[in-house]
């Protein structure tokens, strides 16, 4: 095993001794702390100028008007799920992995005072930051709750729309995430998330690299695999729409230096052409009563 030069990742590759969830929690906790200080996370594990290749230009000026700067700095998404969710006034929305709260706060404006938006996150620092951002924005129809996306602490059939922004790829049990999403959606409810996907198979060694995992790449699903898992969970009309692709020109900073040293420029170039930002959409059938068994 090759040593790692990135202090926040704690290892070049993960194995049975590594707890991915704890590493992700630590990484995104640091992102929240940095955002609270007015800076973006600058590490191989996500955030900073390099991953701005992925996170930049996701929202319109109108959408972010009045949103606290700290929410923007904590945003580590890969697309704009609100743009495809078709959120309506009076609806109840759930954001899986809500981070600093940017998508929650924007959604709250869409649902209006008759609606409500829940932000679910497992990281204490992100929840603290999100609640502070909510207060600064003066938005009341929002509730940030602590929990894991694999075990959503909401009742069956309780939300109209589920959104998420580059978070589901971080879970090691995506089948459980999608099953839980299906459970809490009302019949006819909509699943509209942004995520990183693979557009073709990649070497297993890349998928076992912790810096690439916390950087939202290694844990990604192939597009057709995503569709298959949505169908298995009970969703109908699943689709994956690629919204941004990447090239070898985007490698600098986005791919940690130790990954380039470990695999070499040619393999890294192939990796850069193998993943993309995507919008994933599906619907819970009107005939569904609860969760798919």
C-alpha cells in the first residue's frame, strides 16, 4: 500500500480497517468549518479551486440572491437538482445530505409558506452551519435534521420530492438509500438528484481509492447500474441525464497527486473521461402504498 500525502484522507486506499462513513463525516465537517471561516475546503478530498471545475456555475444569480455566503462556500454539489425537480408551492421536499443548506434554502422559496423543506445530514458541523444560514436568510419553513441517508428519520409517504446533490455516491449502501427514498416519498412522489456517474467501466483500483471516494468519484455508479437500482427499489420512469463531462485538461487539482503517481498519466486520463455530472430522475408509482419489499 502506497503512503498518502493528504492529511485529511488518512490513507491512500481503503480496506477493512477504514470506516468510509467516518472519513466522509470528517471531510465534510472540515468543509463546514472552512465555510464558516469564509473559505472553501482545500484538500485532495474535495472543495477548493480544483473541484470548482465540478461545483462552479450550478445556480443562477436569481436563485442565490439572499443566500448567505457561507452556504455557497459549503456547496460541494455537481449539478442543480432543483432545476429538474419541478418543485411546486405547498409541497414537502427532502434534501438528502443537505450540507450547508443551499438547496434547502432555495427549495424553501419554491414551496412557499404552505410548504416545507427538510435537510438531512449526518455531520454536526454541517447542521450547525445550515441552521445558522437559515437564520441569516430569515427562512422559517425549513427543518434541518440529523441522520443518515440510509436510514431516513421521517415517516412513510411523507414527502413529495426528494433532492440530493452529489451525496448518494458517498454511500456504501446505495440500495438501502434508494429503498429509504422510495419509502418516504408519497405515491406519485418525485426523485430528482444530482450525482457523479461513470459513463463506462473503470479499473477496480480506482474504485478502492479513498481520496477518490471522498472526492465523489470512486463511489459513483455507472449510469445503467443507477437505473437498475432505481427500478429494483420500485421507482418508475428512471432516467440519467449527463449534464457535464470532464477531460484530461481538468485533472490538475481535481485528481490528487498521489493518485497520478500511483496510476500514471495515461490511466488517469482514461479515468477523467469515464465520469460525469448527471441529473437522475424517477417517480414513485401512484399505486405504491409504502416501500418496495
